């Protein structure tokens, strides 16, 4: 008898992406578990139409949100997918085959390589072609690393999250990631603002200083490495945009770190308790205060 699978989908205002995401997992998930950080669009209606189990939880950062949700999944095997990702038919078949093994999957967790799409084009170079992340794993063994942004799952044989690391492998099929659709630049820059703020907070917590060369050497090297050495130039305008934005990210992180220090702000105490929440960064908290004041 095949192992049952919970598919965890963290969301916030994902009405444009969510339908295609849930369609891609509908026939493999024994449970669709949607964790929503208080969406204000039709996200919840879409999730309900797919029969998802929905819980809401305040979002500080991606790792903290998912670590809250993982123990709440119903089944031992979990696949985590973001709303802007799609399971390919090949990936569904491979996951099903693993779950159907007589004693369940051979390993404790599995990495998946993502095919990233930006402004309608697939990014095949620049380092993004090897973008893998651990998404299929045992609920009792997996937790995200305590990191503000771009954290990944680790599986542990012993105590979670401090024990000896468990055994992980790679699935062959790929996961499609719509990093930025042609009409998604506004949303992309909203995430860009959030991630650079959280990265600056992490730098501050780690005691880093914004030296003048950080503003030139780090962004310049990032662009040269991605666009020239790793052949991002071959991906056309989408590739140029990706390399430029990744380079600019480095610059903005240090500008925000500089601004924090000049304001005399204290370093955040931990990754899950940043000085600003994602809603504060996005301006949603201010918007709500104005709405409440006008009510």
C-alpha cells in the first residue's frame, strides 16, 4: 500500500497563481494543506474549491512559516510547493513511484531541480539551471534551516533540528517555477523589497558592516559571474534581467544595512523575530491602519 502524501502550499494573495499550482498536484495529494497568511484576494476561495485544508498563520519569513506548518501536516510524507510552482507530469509519476515502494521511499528526503521561468523565458544558464531544493521528505525528520530568506529543508536522523543529518537523494524529474510572469514584475519587486530587507536584517544580526567595496565589488562580481562566466548572456533579455536583478540585490542589501546602522536600530534578536514582518515591509500593515482609522 502506497504511503499517503500531504502537499503543503504556503500562500498570500496568490489568486493569479494558485489554480494552476493546485491543478498540478490534485491527483497526487491525499491532503492539500494550504497555510495562508491572511490573504485579502480570492486565494481562500480557490483553495476551498480544491477541497484544501486551510489554516491561517501570521507570516514573518518563509522558513518560520513552513516550520510552523510542517508538524501540522496529516501524513508522514510531505511535498512542499509554492503557489508559483507547478508539478510536471513526470515529477508526479516519480513521486508516486517512490511512495508506492513496498516500504516507502528508500531515503529520508529528496531534492528536486527547478526549471525557472522569467518574463516568459526559461532560464537555462547563469547558475539557475542547477537550482535544486529538498521538497519531498518525512514530516518527523524535516525542518527548514533557521534563515530569513532562501532557506532549505534539512532532514535529521536524531533530534530535529539538531541531530545527525539523514539520507537525501535527488529526483530526476523537474519542478517548474514561474519566478516572474510577463505581467508579474510588480509582484516580483514586492518580493525583492521584502527579501532585501530581511537579508539586511540578517547581515545586521551577524554583525556585518557596509564597507565601500561591498557596494561595488559584490554586485559587480555577481553580474560578471552569472552573465559571463555562467553564460546568462545566452538567455536573452530574460537572462539579462535575472543577472541584473541578482546583482542589484547585492547592492540594495548593503544600502539597507547602511540605513539600519545609521538609524541606530538594534540588530534583530533571531531569524524568526525580525524587526519588521513581511506585512510591514509590504506596507500592508500601514494600509490596514489607514482603513481602520477611516472606518
